[in-house]
């Protein structure tokens, strides 16, 4: 387990999670763009959308945390 996950503040943990979700979204976006197999492209598109839902969820938690 990463040290931020173990010892980080809630904000540090959420910011780290947000970076990972953005990285996952970027990965699936690239797969979607370059996939030669339709089923792989469709799966990558679905996963890309899922990562964006995660991004929005984490961003909502960050806003709530900042508000106190």
C-alpha cells in the first residue's frame, strides 16, 4: 500500500485518487482511439465513461471536504 493511502490526509488521498482516475481515463481513451477490434473499442469506451464517473465522484468529495 502506498504511503499516501496509509498516512495521507483525506485531501491528499482524494487528490492521489483523482490523479489515478485521470490516468486510467487517459489510458482507456487511447485504447478506444487505437483499438482495431470493435469489442475492445466498445469496452474501452465503457471503461472510459466509468473513469469519468469516478472523477466526478472524487471531485464532489473534494468540494465537500473543502467546505468542511
